[in-house]
């Protein structure tokens, strides 16, 4: 058995299949971890969802911000942007089935034997592992319930940006969703900055990438994440695995085999975007 971790697929179905072929992935034997953002931007989000769903229990994925966005589009809360290439998915005969499967997927994966944690954007340094699990679970419960449109309608926004256990209701859910699916930078006290998207070399002090701040989860686990394609998988400290290498932007789709820490790359078949 091998454990494979793959960065954001973003509808790049052909590259996804080619990468699985590179390592002879066997869903009856191997385990596949996916950093989220299965959909949007790339050419075939529909085929990606169908493929991942068909792999069943061999997959351990987390939802990303684009996955949450397609749920909001489906619910009529947000508009479908042409650049996201989601029209075929939304028009598919099995769209209802795929969306209802997607909204029942987790936002956090934790393997205590491997001491491995995965979240789409990462883990805020303000959380310990029990808090991260609890906050992710709260989101999973609302997304899998009939009330999920209420949360999706309220999830857009950058505040609150500071964690406190006293947060409650939709404000607490919004903070958790931002921390798990949108976060890049924090202030030195761990407070989220939801504005800056620059590469770390261009970020304005005192902002720091979340993974450069000490935190309880980072001390005890390896953290794998996606979301931040402009990092190109580089510049993270030991124990932090940035796996989004911008396949949908003309980069590569990256896979890490956990057992021997060997990387595999599939070049994008999309035209590189400046």
C-alpha cells in the first residue's frame, strides 16, 4: 500500500489521470489524499468529480474554496463565472448527485499514525489539533444538512479574522471556512489577513505566511496544503508540504508519495497564463 498526496486539480482531468498512471495507482490497495479545489478554472471539472467519486474509500480529500463556491453557485447564492468553466458540470444529468456527494466531504484530514494533517489552505497557528477538528466538523455538519444554503449565503466575507472560542453561529463558521480554505497570511499574533495574495517576498510586514508562525499543530504534525499556487511548492519549512503547483495556470500537477517522500510531476496541458 502507498499513500499519495496530490495538489489542487482544478478540473485538469487529463493531467490527473496521467499522474495516477505514473505511479500505477491502485484504488484497491493505495490511498489518495487530495488538497481540495477539485473544480474550476481547468477544462473538465465534471470528469474530475466523476473520477474522484468513483474511487470511493481510497480517497481522502478536503474541500477547498472553489469547491465551496460551486456549492454556492448550485444553491443559487453566487453566480457562475465563465472563467471557472463550470457550465458543463452544472448542466450534467448527474449534477445533483455529484454536488450532494461533494458537500458531504470533509474539510480536514488527520492521520494519527502518520502524524499527517491536510487542509486546503492550512492550519491557523491559533488552533490546536482538537480545535481544528471541532471547527472542521462544525462546517461538515452544516454542509451535509438541509440548512447548508444558510451557511453558504453567509460565508463570503473576511471578518471575523481573529479566533476566540467565544465565536458562535455564522461568524464562527465563516472564520473556520476562511482559515481552512482561504488563508495565506497572518499577523504575528496569528490573526488572519485575508487581503494579501502576493508571494512571500513581496508581502508587506508584519504579515507572514501562516506556516512561518509557530503553532500547536505544526509542532506535532506534518501539514499538507494546497491553495497557494504562486509558491510553486517551494519555500515552506520542514514539516509543511505545499502541493499546489498551478496545473490549471500552465504549471504542473504534483504528487508526493508519503512513504519515501518522492515527488512526481505532470506538466499541464493548458496554455500557460501570464
